[in-house]
C-alpha cells in the first residue's frame, strides 16, 4: 500500500538564484527558464491525507508550520511534490493557483539519462553513466516511531505508545539484572523524545511528579527487608550514603579509587609505571581496566591527564550534537544526539563512580575502557553520526 506524502521545495537561498525566486510561472517561461530541481532545496517532507489537494496542503502549512519545515512561509515559486494513490506529481505554486511541472521530476546527467520517480522506488532508464544526485525525494519511505509522530509527539496517546515501546526493552534489561544499563538506556530514550519535540510544559509536569517519587523510592529502598532492589544493589546505595560503615566491602573499591586519583597529583606517577605504592600494582582495585579505568588515568597521568580525557570525551559529545543540529531531518538529529547522549551519560556515570560522586556501579568509560562489545558499538554509533554529517554535502 503506497503512502500519501508531500515534499516542499524552495529556491536555494544564494544570490545566483534570485532571478527565479518568487517569480510567476509565466514570467519564468517568458524569460526562457524552466522549473529545474537543480535550483531548489527540499525544506519539508511529511504525510498527507489521501485525496488532499495542493490548495489544502498549502493552506494547512500556512496556518501551522510543522517543526521540521526548514524554509520560509510557503508561497510563489515553491514546488509541491505530492504522492497520492500511487502517482507522483510536481505542482508549481503560482500567484493565482498551481501549475503541474513534470520537468521538475526529471534530472539530466552528462549522458542525457533520465531519472523517473514512482512510489515503488527509484528507476533509472537510459544509458549507463555516472550519476550526481541533486536532492532526495522520499515519497514512499518507511518512518520509525518518532519520525512518524513528529507533529503529534505531545499527544497523550502517542506518549503512551512510546512509553510501552520503550518499556519493553528496559524491563528485559532490568530483569537480567542490570540496573546501571537500564538507567543509561532510559536516559537516552528520554533524550531522544526530547529531541523529537517534547514540550517543556510536559517535561516540567513530569519532573514535578518524578522528584517526590524518587525521594520516596530512595527512602524505601534503604530500609531493611525491602523487596524492590536486590541486596547488593541496596548495599551499594547504603555504602554511598554511609561509606564509613562499609569501608571493608561495598565502599572498598571507591575509597581506593579516590586515593589513586589523589596520589597522581598534578602530572601523575607515569604511564604504566612499576611503583610498588601504586594502587593498580597493589591490586587494590578489582577492575582497573574497565569500570575503574579513570582511577588509573588519575594515578598515572594525574590531574592534567584526567582533564584531557574529559575534554576529549566532551568534544566528541559536542561534535555529535553539532552534526545533529545541521542535519536535514529529525532522523539525523535523533541519531546524532542519541549517540552523543550515550557517550556523555556513560562518561558521567563512569567518572562519577570513580570519583565517588555516584554510587558504585559498572559502566565502561567510552573509547577508554577495555571491552570489545562496548568499543564496536560506539564505533558503529560514530559511523552513523559521520554518515548523517555527510548527507548535506551529498544531496545539496
């Protein structure tokens, strides 16, 4: 079943195109100019109701501009590309109506090849040759949940469906049990829906409800014989609140981690040193290569080395966000900010545990901790971000 969609194209915002911007169709034709896709950039794509006319779409977009509409107010010289009932048609918005411009859906190559677009995908007809894509027209794409509901993301039924879809994998991770990964994933899911356009009013309402619930939850889980958390999870929270009572067991690693970071002072004891007083060499930390790798960085490279690692991780997060901001669509923004958010959240939790800012838990430090699975996953994420960053260059 084909999808009814429309895309809006506007003349590129550069000086060389000013002689075709906001011109009537008759004026263009009198000057011997055609409506060519090479002069345009896509500023919006979205679903429409079956049978919706160009006039209906124009009126709707003028009354309420969607969040993913990246251009100026729709008007003369813009082109509407509509796919409905299995047919794709391009309409030039004229001063007094709409004119069908079939030439807009045709791209010429050096070998005089044509690109025809239909709802079953792209078809290339003609001679063999090298293609340069001028733009992309997604007329029958399959959208994922957040992109599908971009315009009604704050609707309560949409939020309920999102909560159910997100809750299933979170519940499976939680019952492993793996509370720290559950928290990381939940925070990333919240970040993604925020990027999708969740209103600040709803966020404020949720925070007002969640803060007292969190306080009540913590007051319950520290009580004896509680049934919510497992015993080792409760002990980690108690060790964080009253470390002096758990110095020999639950608080032991964090205590030694802070000692290791402090012993490194400004420049550290030297990378991979053989000092017998080293916390690492004395085996005072059980997982120095993974969960407490930052303690080793602080001891061997000192305050300077620790700051450099934090700065590098922060730069990666910032770059992911910047690529997402420059992305042409919501999918790109969600991918980039999701990957950047994951790196930032994991870094904060790992360093927070090593410096005793957070209760003890096992989360790797991105790109630093030993572990093939974590490293491969992060590189896949960075690869996706790089691909999103290439899209504007590829399609403009």
